[in-house]
C-alpha cells in the first residue's frame, strides 16, 4: 500500500459519487476504484486481494484527478504487486489445503465417506475423485458458516446487540460487509486464515452495527469488542490475504 498526504484547500459541502474508471497495469486494463472516506487523512493506493482491481482511497477533500494521476504514476509499483498475486491452483489428492491457519493434506480413500473428515493433520474423504475439489470447497464453506456463526454470537453479546442474519460471501474483493438492515456477510475464504484473523473481521462488522462508518468512535468500539490486536490481524490479511484466493477459484 502507498500513502500520499495532501492538505485541503477547502472542505467540500458534500462528496459526490465517483464514476468508475480504468487503468492499464503491465498491459492489462483493470478497474480503478476511487473512494472518498470521511476518516481518511491521506491518499492510499492498493491492489485488491485477488488482483482484480486497483483501489485509491482519498479524504473527503481529495481531488479525483489527483487520485487518478497518483495511481497512473505508480503503475510500476502496481505491476510488482500484481506479479505477487498467487496463480490459481487445483486441489487434488496429496494437495495441501489451508484451514484455520494450518495446512491440511488432502487424503482420498476409496472406502472413506464422501464428506471430508479431519484426521490428525489431514482432511480425508472418499467418493468420486473428479468431484473432490468441489466437495472440499463445500465443506470449507460449511465450516466457515459454523465458525462465523459462533463468532458473530460472541461479539454481538459483547456489543449488546441481537444476532443478525449471517450469510457467506464469495466476493473477490471484500472480507466482510454490514448492510444497512444489520445483516452481515462474511467471505467464506476466511475459514482458511488463522482464527484470530477471521474473528477480527467478524468483530469489525459487528462494530459497524453501532457505528456505520470508520470514525474514531468505530475504532474505539472495535478495540473494546476484539480481544486481540487488530493491527496484527490487519497485517496478516495485507501480507497473506491474496494467497486465500489461490485455491477454489
């Protein structure tokens, strides 16, 4: 991520929606998403976890033209980030699948149940070999829903909130979201991350049930809800998050 600071000449009365744009990175045309954030004090540039879009966040007083130029001037840096996005891989017998921060070896046995079962550092399943990857993905999603439902109940209790509807997301660019009606969607791929990372995102979305922004009050509330260091979880996602998109494309 790249930061760039610019002081305001004046405060705009109300930010207007920013039309979608595009940018060419390493010969590839990509969406350029520019967002105004009320709490932002500087311009930040990053690549989405799956490498599918370029994102620039700007303060309320930021200029869209500056943001676009900021991204284009750093196309070489973006190309470097794009090269770091892991290539997609298939899951076969003997592959390793991340689960709650651990690498499980996939073991196929002809007489094993079709549904995957954990067994001493392995995930064991039978059934047709050709549907092995699809069944592992469904198992991971069911595990994600189970674990995230527990996380959600825990943090809602801490926040004094009723537990909202929970749904899984297959989003390519967001880890979680909290809708205006309070319902929460969580990226199922977080089941592959360590528990403290997954739980930090659930806590983040629960905090939005009280503060529907990223203000200081929001961050203070999140710090009260989440037991660990939110900085550690964010750092893990920035460093390792793209790897969660390598499998089960």
